C-alpha cells in the first residue's frame, strides 16, 4: 500500500505574478461553482454526482468562460463532484446540509499544471506559466522538510495552492512505497508502550522513558493561568493575545508530542519490531479517570502521530485491552495479578518478588497482550515476541538475550527529544 503524506511549502512568488495567480484562484472557484450549480437540485435523489455526466454537461462551457488549463477544469470538476457527493451522503444519513459554495483562494495542481524542480516549481495560470521559489524553513529539522521533501524516495504528487495573509503556500502530497509490508511479516516482534499522566509521557517495553508529562502539564497550567488573567481584562487586545498565545501553545504541544512519537517509532525500528502496541484509549478511561481532557488529548495525539510515522516503515500500530496491565507481573514465569503489586512508580510482585519500574512493567504487559492476541486470533505469527530492554521474550516464555551492543536490531541514531 502506497504511503502518502501532505506537507506545506511556502512559495516566493514574484510580485508581477500575483495578479495572474489571483485571477487563476477566482476562475478556478468559478469553475467549481459552475459545476455545483449544474449538478444541484433541491431533491437529494436528483443531484448529479457522476463525474462523466458533469464533465459532458459543463466542460465546454467552463473552457469558454475561463482561461484555465484543461487540467484545472478537470480538477475543479472533481472538487465539485466530491462536494455534491458529500452533501448527498449527509442528507441520506439524516444530517443537515446546504448547497456547496466555494469561497477563499485555492487551486488544485496536477502533473500537467505543476513542475517540481530542486529549488523552485513552475505553475500554470490563466496567463501562462510562472516560476515560484521554495522558501526553506529556518529550522528544517523541526518541519516535514527533514523527513519528506528532500528525500529521493518520496515522489511529489498533486498539490493545492493556497493564499493566506498575502502569502502563497503549496500543500503537496508526497508518496512512496512502505519499507516493508507488515502483513507479510510472519514472526514479528512487538514494542509495548505505556502512556502516563505524570512522570514520563511514554515508556516502552525496551526500557525507554520518553517525554515529561509533568513538564507538559506545567506548560498547560501556565497557559491556562495566563488565559484566565487576560479574560478578566476583557479588552480586544487581551482577546487577540489569548488567540496568539493559544496558537503558540498548541503548536508547541503538538511538536513535543510529535517528537515523542518519533522516538517510539525509532525504538521499534531499532529492535526490528513489526508492531507497536498501545492500550485502547476507549477502555483506558476508567484507569485515567482523573486525567484532564488535555492529557487524554495528548495520549490520542501520541498514538495518531506514531501510527502516521510507523506506516511509512511498514510497522503496525495496534491497541490492546488495558485491564490489569499495571497490576500484572510481567515476569515470564509468573504473571501474578494483584493490586498490591504496584506502589506508585515501584512494582514488586507479591508472588515471585520481581522488582521493576511500574511503567516499564506495564509496557511489557501491553506488548505481551498483543502477542497473545495474535496467537489466539490465528494471525499466523507463531513465533511472535515482545521486545524487552535485555532481549526478546517469545509467546512460550522463552527469552533470547540482546546482542552484545545492547540491541536486537540494527542501530539507528536516536532523534532528539
């Protein structure tokens, strides 16, 4: 399955080309609206959503009314078709919807209307082609440029051009084939990951403690205190400050969680894991019922970001039932479950005496639970195993020590966190 990512690239457009792009935006909007107007009907059962029918009825007229490239006309038709189809689906599902109306500035570019070069692209407009240079971020390591833009394995595909606050931004789809197909991995290892509301944000079954939940919560509390103070001020300036600081905090938080997920994927690759296991957030709410909505949001983002990044490397991300993962002894010869096993960050099994960090113990159990699920579900992974700090533990309880360099797979440079 092809992996697709979407990244934003700012463009440096010559001043004398702005009018050409602006005219292209307006004519593209007109073309999409023209197709919608033709396909629209008050009765959802009469709406035209077939692309061929819409093309036959509107293509020649739109070409006559605009100076758009033929591929822009086709892109506008597809955009309109999707809008009509979405409207019809919402109505049939019992929802409310109104006639689609196109506003704003956006143009879809395909293989015949955009040409990518090393430092610039050329864009088709109603006045011919223009050249626009890429604006490289000041810190490319903190943006998708590092991972996707300048890598030969990623192919640049369709793009959408937007204009915001007088600046032009290209949203580019980049695609590649995954490194491996996880469905073909018969005997894959599993990396278990435990997420926490305090202490480390994430702990892996290989003994990596990632992020700082206390620090993240502290930053959130600082933002909330400042927002509350500004709300009491009540001025327009205070309101605008709230919006700006909220946006900055949201970007900072997402970047922090991105870094955590990046290291999780790195750890899975370092140990040649076929899958990463998390606890099911739908079932974990009872255990973290005292967690704030922000903390639950952070958990969800870590899982989503990890899945997003793992996909391109052919690594699965799956969830397991969280029941008793914090109370069960993860020692292969034990498995004793008792609430008294855990005391804060400390875990000492009341049956066998095994002592571990409580979150590390939970991460091992999470990985083990996915291994057991694979075995009982007939997933065809007879020799699956959990990646641990000191080696691999298979489903039969047999332990294989790590290689002499402390790793069970090829070493990679760990990204900063």
